[in-house]
């Protein structure tokens, strides 16, 4: 068995994401001071990373499989409004609101997946249509059922504890969900046949189908995961902030895709890793929040964020090229 070398590690999908993470971390520690790593500072970017990360993980898997889901931008407020309307406005048991929120995600994911596998329409177009459809339904039903676009929610103590409270007054409990979900994805993607099917699907769908891989079922499952994850995040936000609104969520589309790409996933599919997506999400969150710890003019924040993320992506491209072009030397 060949020993694992430093070069082997640098050719892994998550190598560029890890180096990018270390680079931005050092940058903001230098220019933002030690406060950036104190509990309050760490919480500012970990909270952002957790909310984005839970959605970015299934989006990353979809991109590895050669698909994309942008309906998540509407699923977050849909999940939020569902639990608020059911358990807030109608005062049904909290479990009903939570299950209702997750059910909305499952249904939308099933529709997205079935439309993609049964038609020749690209997933980008299918989920773009679903994005506007869910937005309209969320707004329409909210006004029809409650007469307003903002609904208050007084969650039960157990729901607050599980989904919507601050640990040490700074860290959102959703961080623990993010870590646990990431661990599950690591196992299924990298240590089970599911992962082999996923990468085969992204590499060549026709060959994967001919090899006996259930490509249609796998694709539908990935869309269900992405929609349900977005609905789950929306639900957690409603429970945490005691209210829900029909607006918001659109920024998650871009934030998730950026995090996934920074994490080393190829837009063309077939290449990436869960750990890389995890690192990419933290990198984006640090860049997004770290600017407020520096003395830089806030008017230039978007430019600085854009440049740093571009550099991170270019670094990832370099490592991807090395990984894809590598062939082990034969012993003489």
C-alpha cells in the first residue's frame, strides 16, 4: 500500500478550500485584531456559516451530480412562514408546524426532481420556475390566511431549545445541527456506495445508468434534500427570531453557490467533497463578516469580498487542475 504524501493531500478536492480558509483567517486576524477570534467575533461568522452551510451541502451534492437548485431562495421564507402560520397564527401544536414546514420542502423537492428526470428541461430552468411559483404561493397564502406578510411565532420551550436558542448568548444552536448534518454527509458521500453513485452520476449520467445506478431516484433524492434543508433553515430562523416574513432568502442562492465553488466543487459536476464545501462555507462567512472587524472603509466592503473570493476560487482551480491531471508514476 502506497504511503500518503503531501502531494497526495494537495490534490484532494478540499485542499484548495483549506488553504483558502487559512489565508482569509490569517488576513482578518492581522487586519481585524484578536477580537475576530473572541467568542463574540467567532459567533458572528459561525452563525452565518451554519445557516448557509446546511443548505450549501445538498446544493454542493447536486452540483457534483451535474444539477442545480435555485428554488432554495423561496424555500427558506416558505419554511419560515409555514411554521409561523400553523403554530403561530392558528396556534396548532409546535410539532404540527415543524412537520408542516418540512413537508413543504419534501413536496417541492419531489416536484423539482420529477420534473428534471421526466423532462429534458435543465434543472436551472425548472428550479427557476419553482422559485417564482413558491414565492407567489407563499405571499398569496400568507395574505389570504393571515391578512399580513409577517407572522409572529411563540415557540414552545422544547422547540426553542432544539432549533432556536443562543448558546452562551452568542452561538446559534443551528451550528450543532450543521456539524451533525455535515458528519452524516461525510459518511454517506465518502464512505458508502451512495458517494460512488453520486460521482458517477456527475461524471457521465448515461454510463452511470447503464452500470445499474438508480440515477433518477438519486437525482430526485438530491432535490428533496436541498429543498427540505432550505425549509429547515427557514423554520429554525422563525423559531429563533419569533417571527416570519415572506421576504428574504434570495441571497441564499448566491451565498450557497459561492460557498460550494470556493469549497472546490466543479460547476460541470463530477468533482468535489463534503469537507471542501464545509471549508468553503466557513471561508465565505469569514470574508462576509470579517470586514466589519477591520478599519477598512465599509463602502469598499463588497469589492474586498469579491476580490478575496475570486482569489480563493482561482486557488481552488489550480488544485483541481493538479488533481484531475495527476497520474501516479510507475515504479521501475
